[in-house]
């Protein structure tokens, strides 16, 4: 298997869920690195067919509630992860610290499980997402922003109010119902159970 070649089992999420909103944080400089990230050439969410179909079930359940999904990240090339690692080694660049990791050092972001040198995103069945109101695209209040590396972003944080907790629980309930598994440190992050490429970290471009 050539990890640098797009796989036929990967699909454009919009081809499976036409009304999903896609707004990848790494296609612009508005992210914790402060730059467009390597490999993200277009705002296109790629996932394995299995993950995309499972995610369609979440969108189906949200529609009657006037809600929908907004994709913040999906497949992530390994070269992007490598850029994160290089960024963490540059201890002089703290330009995004206040906005994204005010209480941690760059090293601690990895130590505490927010980022890894091998990301499940690179396997193609992990997605970062939030919920929106379909009438105007407004994001539901989840109590912290995407990629805010802090304890308030933990799935079971006690530092959020009842509405924020309810919104997180709705997202988590629907995602786990469709065979996605959450992680403790990020309310937005879910990986498909029994994913098709559990040991393969791809590096083809998002084009």
C-alpha cells in the first residue's frame, strides 16, 4: 500500500453528506500553529467510506432538531502532523499561546494527549466536529473553542455550564450511537470503531 497515494476507499464527505458543513481549520492561518498546514491544499474533508457512512447517521438524527454537523478536521496527512511536531520544538514562537494553550507549554500539549507524533486522523477514520443550527450555521456553545488545549476542553469538564454540557452530551451520544469513540481530552474528537486502516498513517495531499 502506497501511503502517499490517495486510496480508493477514501471519499469526499460532501459526496456522502451533501448538507454537511466543512470548515477545516488547517486550510487557513487561524489555528494553533498560526499557518496554513502542510497537505491542506483545499477545504475538503476526506474520510474512509466506512467513517463517512457512519457519520451520515449522525446528520440524519440531527435534522429533525434543526441541527447539523460542522467538520473541523477529518483525514490529516502525516506531513501535517510532522509540522505540528516541528512547531512544538520551536519554543521561541509563542504567537498563538494566549488563544490556544494559555496554561501549557508546547511540550505539555503532547505530554497531556492533545497532540501525538502519530495521529489517528492520518488513518482516515477520525473526525473533529461540532454542531450547528441549520437555519443560520451558528455553532452550538460547547464551552470551549476547537483546538483549545486546556482542561475545559476535556469531554467531562466540570468547568462548563449546563447548556454547554448538554450540547457536548448530544454530540457524544449521537457519535457513539453510530460507532464512533470519543477521547477524554477533546470534546470534538471521535474515531470510528473497527476502522479499516488501524495501523496505517497516510500522507497523500488533500487536493
